[in-house]
């Protein structure tokens, strides 16, 4: 039986800028930030109350995973807003939304009643969509 | 689980630990930052984050020590001091308990695995990522 998700990837345009966004705007904590041989930066963040689930902030770069062309396409798709970063939960959507707006986080939908709770939709600084949900 | 307001107060205490983990910290001092009694802070912290403030503090210190052991040429005594411990013996046995090997053994093993000086070897990250980003398969 699989019991939880330990790591999931969010592709970002610039790791340093994404780190600033997720840490200083969304209030996440840094899990790992280490240089791996070959100059690869392993960078993870997590919401304070859930250290068990780490988001890997990775840049699409030419390498074993992507050709140069594929990496450029992914970067372009991120900029176009083609990817979602996931659903972030909060105890109070309206309040968190206001706090994040005050920190210049962009939203494309304000808090709205949905069947499953109150949800706002925002963008990270790379262009990835995320939902902010209060259940 | 803490209410939204209590969660914010808890986060202040948690941030205080994260920002001052190198210094001697007391539960009562940290709890004061969150405007809670030590016992209440301890209970709500554990309920909310799944670890006690002390477990969180130890985790931060050990993670920092691991980084310093690999990415620098510091002695174990220097690392011990810089991550907030005054007794080398206590630090070494704590590291052994948390990581499974003594600090010097940890350094020796990881340096031997890494092909590059002062870099973590690919084996410290999940194999699927090591393969995807570095083209390395686990041994």
C-alpha cells in the first residue's frame, strides 16, 4: 500500500526566484537546498505543517531528461501558463488570499464558493497555476 | 490541529526556532514568542506539525551539520559549535542516532561516493530524480 507522496516536481523558470516566491510569499519552508555533483541544484520546499510532502523546484534544462529543444518547449509552456502547481490548502481562503495579494501574488480568480469549499486561483512567479482551497 | 489564528502564533515560534537554531533555545523562551504556555505550545506544536519543537530543532541542526560535513572542510568540533551544541560527545551521539553513522563516517562515505569535491553525491536524492536530471542509476 502506498501511504503518501514524498516528492512531486514543479518546473520553474529560475530556481532562485522560485525559492524567493515559495518561501517569502507563500510561506513555505526550505527542505533541501544542496549542490549535487555535476552542479545540479536539488531544491525542495514544503508547507510548514506538512514536511512529509516536498515540492521539488526544478528548472527544465538540457540533460538526460530533456533535449535542448524539449527544455525550451517546456520553459515556453510554463511561461504560457500551461501547467498547474497543484492545490494548496488553507484554513481561511479569504484571509490567505488577502495576505498573498498584499505580497503581490497574482490571482486569476478571487475566493469563490465551490462544491468542495472556497477556492481562489493564483499563479506562481513562473506562471504555474495553483488553487488555494479552504475545505 | 491549530485554528488559523493559533497556527499563525505557532508559526512565529517555529520561525524563531528556524532562525535561531544555532543558539541555545529554551521551550519557555520559544513558547513566549507564540504567547503560549510551554506545555500548551508543546502540545499544539506536536499536534500541528507532527513533531515536537525539540525534534524540529534537532532536525534543523542535523541537516545543517550534514551540509557542512559535505560542502566544507570544517572539523566536527567546529560544526558541533556552529549548529548550536556545546558538547562534542552529545553532538556526535545525537548525529549517530539520527543519521545512523558518526559524523566522520558520514563525511567519509559521501565524499567517497561523490565524483566532485564538496558536492553531495547523486545517491542522496531519490533515484528517479538522479536518473532524470543526472543520468545516474542507483548502484
